[in-house]
């Protein structure tokens, strides 16, 4: 089946190149005009009203319940329907949403929120402190069967509502960064089928869904933030699983916007005058993740040798025409306050050094290894293929093993039964913790079995610290450790290219994996 | 009557075997529905809790028993991915795939019967030869490739239809049907070619029979012989082929639905397999298996209608 599909893509690509033979030089022209047009963007006047069709690569298959949904693809849609006490903005800060103001106690154990008056759910009822209490307790598993719906909320001890506009959240252990988790949706207490019909407080309300087809949301007229009302009246998220169908849909006009096209698709769309391509970061840590708990990668020297063997610029050139940002540790550039550009060049390609390190580690002739890659991510497969060639130069004979995403989740991620794998890891929250906590020795998410007592103790200090600059400093030390130990072969934060039909504007890149449809508008003709 | 009971027995046994095999295939392939739904942020504790909720912590045989018990009472379970009953999910998808299948089948009949007879009547003439060459070419092109070709030529270059702009039945029935035409052509063409070839050779072999000569000698016109005698006999082997074709179309629509982004049963089956959403997968498999058996049954009855000698009651 997969083969068939790949074959069709190949055949289409061949037929396209045959038919559109002469457009190679036109391509450079469009890149230039794109630069021009982005500077002209300010001219376009936003108008109210209109609708848009946004292509999404997969249906919302986990759950429409914001506390149960986990897939990034689901969260990016639900972002428009739900809001938390606070919500992220495009610079990576938290702004008050359902809450009007917040304060954190000195010891980092009590979070107090003042509710914003007049915030309404989509069914017209007003948000009360009880709804907030219910939402937080639901995430924490209090009053339920004890299993928290959102893992991070296991730290919540109790929620109290001293008066009709105040909510206090008490934590079991001090955590000065807990605010990052409070972007979690506030849901109405009186709705018990949120996985079928979402009701939130966001700028858009849920209208309907048709499995495998679409999800329709429309503007919520009573949104509390009257200055940031949505421009568009209706947004349809259309499920388009086939990468070919995405290109034809964009060309034919049945899709107006598609976030994150790959470089092949971008090349096919570059000469289309009706479409505009915006470039940003994908906010994923793409790396060759190494199982630090298994031979030969339990040896730091071997891991470092791999780092020296790899030429990351070449990877970018081969798989994405050089687009993307090279990274040197588990942090992407959009997290400006934590990002350390100085780590990028820690391991420049040095074949000689790599060979020496391998010899020191007892593998003078290299070894055989397996790179496990989920078969639904072409960009990771492409990267792995380039890596295989590069590793040959130091005598390492790597073999790619493609598996289904689902098997990856259970075997590689769950059972940690793998040697190395190429995937991208994203941040679920706007905090350094979202990316760095996973590498502490006893974390459930530490699938690479990285273990460094120094790293663990640094993280303990972060949790205790109440000073943000101190935390940032500690996180930076953790990043440095990951790079020093060569925990993984860090490659890049991939370039995200968003296609938007001309006549629409307002696309905003966030440091999180979301699509803010409230900012998209139709331009005046 | 006895025959119907016997057929119903076959149906039940086949469905049992198919469901059993699919269920076990599902338990063998790697991947876990609970983990698949919870993703990378989940703790072990959460995964186990959900497994328990889904009943995945029990032995496979017990799971199968539970599923079977519910299935017999008409409850196909709830989809993991969509939090809605499988029957509701399928209710929306079946009409789409059925419409696509019927449309393709109708096209096959419409094209292959006249062409088959025509080429047989003109056997050896240049038009027949030209048609047979064309036939051979069309027959060897796989449906999904035709689909891509049709999308490109008629959708993007000639702009006769908008690729990807699927219209649901509730929006506009005519829009829905017209969107289904290109994909059904893609499905139908290779099978049309096969149908033409079969009917042609079947008609030709009948034409050589003695009864044809006798009928002609008695003064019947060529037309009378063709439509009164030959066609009836020639259709018998072709009928089996058409019966198989319907099952074949359903299987093929899985690929074509992907190419034309039609949200039918095929697309649902594929995503449900990768999501390990086994209630949905089993539901669809049961449906397809039942369909194949029922079609075979209908073909058997039609046989008897056309040729009383093989009437099934005996």
C-alpha cells in the first residue's frame, strides 16, 4: 500500500517534471517576488468576514476533549476553540486569558488567579470559578479515578475558590514554572460530552465534524477580547491525507491554506501565482536519537564520533534545499531565552577525529547499526538516508529500518527497544522543561536512556528555584551537558513552510505547534 | 429455500473465520491502541489506565469473545479515534463507497457490453484490431495511476472538475455524484477493458457453435441470432467476472479514495488500521466480507435465471 503511494508520488513527480519542463528558471524568479511581496504585506487591508479552508494532514483522531487530546495535529485545531487561565502569545510569553491577573506565592506552591469578569462559554453561560476548579481537578484526576488526565497535573494538591472571582491552586511540590501548564483548557462543568461537542471560551466555536472529512468552526461573537475578535466568520479544517492531494487541492483552489508543506510540495507550488509561501521554524528538535543504554552508544566517545561524522549542513541541503536551522542541543531557536547558539558548532564535521574516537572506544573498523524511522515522516526518512551515507565515511555501516508510527510509539518510545532513531520532538509547553525534563534519569519520557547525575541535580535545582534568570541559567547548563555528552546527534529545527492563498493574510508563527486562525483575515480586494 | 439456509450458513462461518483472523492479526502486529491515542507525553500510568478502560489488558481470546458477543447483538463497539459508535461512523461512509462502486459498475456495463459485442461482430477488421490494442493498453494501467492522470489532465490542465473539492451528499446530491465520476472512470476503465475482452472472446466462441449455424440456416437474421441466442450463452462466463468485479471495485476504491480524497470507507479503513482502531477495522472488514458473499449468492441465482440447467435448487 505504502509502496503504491510512494510509487504514485514518484510517477506524478516524473510526469510533472515532464510537463512543466521549462519552469526551472521561473522558480528563482518567484523566490525573489516572494521576498518583495512579504515586504508589501502591510499594504493589504484586513476585512471582517469571509471563510477559509485549511488543509490538515490527519483527522483529529485522539479526542476532541482538550484534556484528553495529545496529538499536535489535534491541539493546533483546538487552540482556536479553547483557552486556559493563561494563553501563549507569538513571542512565547503568557498572557492572561480566562484569568484577569495571576500571582505566584514566594515558595512557588500557591498560584492565585483573579477571574476575568464576563468571559462566556460558547453555549452562552458565563465562566465561574467552579468551572475553573472543575477543569483543573479534572486534569489532576482529583474526584476521578486518581489518574491525572494531564500527567503534569499530578503535582496539584487541591484547588480552592475563596470567593466568586478567585481561584487558588495548591501544589504538592514547589514549582515556579507551573504557569506553563495552565494554558490547559478551561471547560464548562455542565458539559459531559466534550469529546463529541467541544465547548470552550476561544475566539471560534465548534460547529460540526465529519470523520475523515472536515471540522468546521465559526466565529464566536461574544468572545471576551473584543479587540482581538476573529476576522473570519468560518474556518473549515479539511482532512487531506495524501500529500499529492494537498498539492492538487492548493492548485485547484479547494484548499486555501496548508501549514507545513514539505520541500517537494513547496517546489511543486513555487510557480503558482495564486499562492504565497511563508517560512518559519517548525519548532521540532530533529536528531538522530541514540539509545544511551545500549552498546555501542553507551560509550560517550562513540556518540561523539557520530557527531563528528555528520555534516548537518549537507543534510539540510539534501533534504530541504538548505532550509532549516542547525541546532546543537535539545532547544530550538524560537525559545529565545533558553536557546544557545554557541552550541551549534560544537561538533563540526571532522572525519579524522571521528575515526580516532571510534578507535579509542574499541571500534577501529566501525560497526553496524540500525536507524529506526517512522515511515509516515518523509523528512525524517530523507535525513536518515543522508546520515547513512555520511556515516559510511567513518566505517559505520548504518541500515534504515522503516516502521509504522504506531509501532514506533510502542517499541521505540514505550519499550525503548531500538539502537537509534530519527524523529522530531516538540515542546508541549512554553518552558525549557518541555524539552529538557525528558532526559532526567527516571523520566518516563527518557526513551534514549540518558543518565547523568549532574543533569538530574541541575533539574532538581530548577524546580526549587523561584528566580527566572537563575532557571534560565540552569537550563542552559543542562543543554550544555547534553551537547558535551553527545546524548544525541542533534541536527536541526526544520523549516516550516506555510502556504496561504493570495487574498488572505495575517499568518503568525508561534513557538508552539498551533494555528491561530483568529489572526487570519481576508484582504480588501 | 434450503439453498438460502445453506448460503446463510456459509456467510456466518466465513464471517466468523474472517473476524477471528483479523482480530488475531491485530493482536500480533506491533502497536498499541492506548499508546497510540496518548502519544509521546503519556506516563506509563496513563497508558495502563487507558488500556484497562479499553479492555486491552485482558487476554486476546477474552477480548475477541467480548467483541463477538457485542457484534452478534448488533453492537459493533465504539471507535477509539472518533468517540462514536462504529455503526454511526459506517452509516455515513457506506453510501459514499456504495455510490462509487455502483457508478463504476454501471460505467463498466455501459461501456463493455456494446464494445464487446461490436468487436466480436467485427472480428479481425481493422477497427476491432485498433480497439483491441487500445484495450490492452487500458487493461494494463493500474487504477490509481489512471486516477492521478485524470486528476492532472482533466482537473488541473482542463479544469473540468476541481480535484480535492469533494462535495458531501448532504450539501448537494448532484455535486456529490459529479465529483464521483472521475474516480469511477479511473476504477472502471481497466475493468471495462477486461470485460470487453472477455465478452468478445465469449461471443466469438459461441458464434462458432453449431446452433448458431442452424439458427442462421433457418433464416434468422444476424441480429436475432445475436440477441436471441448467442448473447444469453455468452454472458454466462462474463457474469462470474462481473460478480468478482464488484468485490474488486470495493477493494480498489480504497486506493482511489486516497487519490481523489474521498472520505469513504477505504480512507477510513486505512487510517483506522494505522490508529489501531480495531472496532472500526473489524466493522469494515465484516462488511466487505459479507458483501462479497452476498454478491456471489446473487450471481449464483442469476446463473439459474439465464441457464435453467444449472438452477440452484437442484
